[in-house]
């Protein structure tokens, strides 16, 4: 059977950018920039992007394109036992899909509430009510049926995006990739023209060069670049496997990475222009309203929007932006799993594989729409991102850089790319990137030992540890089959 192909280079690039640019671009990057020296944070961020981010993205594009397989078979082609790396990446990314889809369900609920800005002035209370939030992780409570319905809608949208593989994905991304950029530009123009926006923008772009002396700033920058590019999740390998073997690897990777970073920087102007306005209106300093994570998107930003003229209009635009940014990332997580399964079972229809994955994804997300859902989301996200994805990234560099040979993969992508990459790429993949990732991994373990994450009880921490170890154990238990390395 001939392998499916992207209908155009634009479709592939749009899909890759759509996967990389997700909800984290709206809240995580602006917050980290503020927290770690404002404009000064861009220095380690850009260094991290070019030293580790782009090289790792080139690696995944080249690996998938050369071997023409998803993550499991791509690593198995290097060495049979390395299929474990691929399975760990796929299972980890599928767990992310469980709760990522729930955040989209929240966004959908908030989109409906945007008509008339139904959250009022007490956005904290509205958020807790919308989630039926319990007092602690131990108080699970029942299902939030409103969110269950929203979650079902999200998974239906995901299924309609992936049920024909790259054929359906390529059609969807031509709308869902440019749409959030257009919406973000509109929101940015509005944000920077608000009274007092300059106060917030100054916090965002003013460099505090003293921050560069703090090792934590560099760790945060490298972490952000690594996580935001969707590497070590099996996604980019899967997407690249549907490219022709002679497609340009280097340019595609550079365009994807720079576009993703551009969206993050643009989102920073949107966020901090709005927060500056909010601080001015309330007569407080920007640090008193800045928040990270879901607090920024679902508590602080709605409150800021409610202070604006035409609040409902900009609320709708904001949550449409979140949904259109997030849906591409969500279905890319599913597509990575679908590619692996269809590689293994070629006679099974892609629509059936996608349906089963989406049903399992919906059921897996139900724990996150209970009263304790937010707490479980926080715990599992923390452990999967900081240990599964980091662990896969480290093993990926070892497998390709040391076992297969970084020089071999560089020879391949240079032979098909108009922009040639020098030996610095091999140095990055063999030494710099794994060293950085191992350092972050070790620091995370030390932090976990020193202080249990979030002050959660031991049993809840063990749930997070289980989200790391169970997929790894399953990866070892799955039968390993040899895959021939193509010439």
C-alpha cells in the first residue's frame, strides 16, 4: 500500500505549526517572560530555540520522513528494542490528550458564557462554579454534566479532523492554523490601544539583564522551547512520515519553529497590553494581576475583558482564539497515535482507528470533569510533561545521535534540503541537548524529593508518578518487532 501524502507543502507546515502553537503560547510564554527578566528572557529563549529546539525538530522531521513510519517503527528501525521510546512517547502524549481536550471543553463553555460576559465581576467564583470545583483532590464528587457534553463535542470535532488521516487533517488546518493568528492580531491591536496598556507592555519587554545570571532562567527558557515545539511526543515524526522522502527538511523545521515563537511573542503583547489596562482600571500594580496557567486564561483575562467596551465581542474573540489554537494541538496528539496503529495494522480502516482512539480519549478525560478534575489535571500534567516528555527527549538524542549516528541523519536531511546544516547540529544532538535535558530532569527529581508538588497528599503524588511509570512499563510489555531501515 502506498503511504498517504500531504496534498501540499503548505498543508504539512500548517499542521506542524498548528500542533506546536497551542494553549501554552497564550499563557505560559508571556508569564515566563514576565517572571524571568522581561525582554531579557528572550535572550536565553532564542539561544535555546536555535541550540536545541530547531535541531531536535529537524531530527524528528528527518527521522519520520526518512523511515516513512510513525514514532514506534521509526525508533524500531534504528534498533528493535528502541520501539519502547516510541511507545512511551505515544502513550505519554495520549495521556496529555485526555486532559488537553478538557481544557478545550472549558474554553467551549466560556465561549458560550462570553455572550453577555456571564462571569460578571467575580471570575474566581465563576471558574469554580463552571468546574463544580471541590475543596481538595480527595473530594472527587460527581461528573459535571455540562462539561461532559462540552467534552463530547470536543472529541467529535477531533474525530472529524482526523478520521481520514492526513486527508482530513490537511483540510482542517488550512482554516484552524491561520484563524487564531488573525484573531490574535485583532486582540493585540485592541490590547495595545487600551488606556494604560503601556504599563503592562513595559513589564513585558523591559529587559532586566541581571536575570541572565540566574540558572533558573536558562532552565525555564530551554524547557519552554522544548515543550512548545511538540517534540518527543511522536507528533512531528508522524506528520513528517507522510512527506515525500525528498521533501526539504531543514526549511520546514525552521519555518515551523520560528512561526511558533512568533505566535508566542505576539500573544505576549496581547496578554500584557490587556493586563496593563486592567491594572490601571483597578489602581493596582501589574504584578498584582499577573497569573500563570489556567488562572490567566480563565480568571484574569475574563476579568480584564469585562472591563473593556464591547466586552462580549472581545470575549468571543479570545475564546475562539483559544479553541482554534488548541484544537490543532489536540488532534495532532491523536494523529500521532493513529499513525502508529495504522502502521501496525494496515488493513484496519483509518476511520475505525480514529473512532476507537477518540472514544478512549473521551472516557479517559472523564476524571478531569469531576469536582477534583482541576487538581488531577494539574498533577498529571506536571509529571507527564516534566518526566515522560523529558525522558523521551533524552532517549531520542541517544538513539539517533549515538546509536544510529548523528552524521548519518545529517547527511540525509542535507541531501534533500536547500539549506545545509553544519556539524554544529551533531554537537547539539549528541552533547548539548541531552546534557540540558538531563540537567532539567535531575533538577525536577530533586525538587520533587525536597517539596511534594503543589502540597498534594502522597496518594495524589503517586497518581502522577503512575502516569509516568505505567506507560513506560506498558511500553516494555508490548511485543517488539524488527523494522528494516530503508536505504
